[in-house]
C-alpha cells in the first residue's frame, strides 16, 4: 500500500494530540489561575494576530511533540493493557492469558531470575501508579460494569473461532508444513497483519482508520492522564493554605478540571480498547475471505 506523506494517522495520531498538549501548557501556565478562563471577558482578551512564522513554528512543534507523546503512550498505556488484559488477537479467539499484571513472563519457566523479576515488579507498580486514573477505574468501574470483558476481552464466538484457527493453521503450513501452531505462545498476529495488507487491498482503508482512531485515543488518553495527575498535585500542593479557607473561590476550577480530566481519561481508554479490539478483529475476519 502506498503511504501518503500526511495520512489520517498523522493528523489524528500526531498533530492534533500535539496541538492539544501545547494548548494545555499555554492555559495551565496562566498566573491568574484556571478560573481566568471561566470569564468571557478574559477569553476575549486572548484574541491576537497570528503570523505565518508563528503558525509554521506551531505546526512543526505540535507534530514533533505528537510523535513523542505517541511513543510514550505506547510504552505506558499499551504495555499496561497487554500486561493487564492480554493481546486482543488472543482474547478474540478465547486464548486468555494466565499471567497476572505483576507476573513476568520468563524465557525459562523453571528458572527464577530474581533481579529482573524484582525490577519488573517495581516497573509495573510505578506504571500502575502513573496510570492511576486508568488502573483504578479498570479495577473498580471496569469490573463492576463488566466493561473490561465487553469492550476488550470478550470472545469472538463460534463458529468464527474454529474457522479462524483452521485458516491460521493452514496459512502457516504453506510456509512450513511441519510447523505446529501454539496459539498460546506463538505470535501469529504478525502474519495476519501482513496478510491483511498484502492480500486484501480493499480492506486497507478500513484497517488504517482503526489504527488512526485507536492511536488518537491512546495518545489523548495519555495527555489527559498527565493533566489529571498535574491537577491532583496542584490541589495537594495548595491544600494547607487554600483548600480549607476559600475552596469555592480558589480551587473550584481546579477541582472541576481534575474530575473531568480523570473521567475523560478512562473514557478515552475505553475507546482505545474498543478500536484496538476492532482492528484485531478485522485482521482475524479477513482470514475467512
């Protein structure tokens, strides 16, 4: 598939999230506090003439920042999702991971590497704390409303599972007739992705739309997660001097933004899970064509 210099993913995955992050930085650095933007008269004072040089610099900076944020969201949110819920390509076929979030997958099951295991535990603990709006919501709201299963880990169902597994086995046997597929441990999804792009050109645009959507929601979720943590630290920092004295005057805007950003972080995360699952489901269903 020929890739355009600037595709839908470049805008949704990089430019728009980068622009959103820059606007948040601009708004949060206001010395008069966030309640400044709750007054219409103050908003009108922000109008100014924008030069071409400024716009060019803004576009380049937003696009570059979007790449960095997208990479960081992959390292954090995507890894958290895989460690917590497993891969959607396996969940769809009913191949659920037996590993728990803190359980590190060892290359040699009978051997125990204590130092890597301890480091992995600390890393996952810190990641869970950093993604607190997501992790706490997943173990509370997600379990109570069964969102984790219905949005991400739900099995595809029969007869699709049996038919898709048969097609995957046949596809691998074309490469190596002696190969026995282990659906639990083998990464068969890489072959499915190449098969989807190389053989079924008519589905390429649909697959790219899913990639753009779940990439956009993942990086937006990452930005909102940082905003939520920032607002929490801001509120805690001003707790002794302002919280008990003038809560309704000084911290009302901060509390509103903290609650809204925390809620929207989890909403965007559910959207990311939804489209990540749909992308994997499309790759699997293409095998039946």
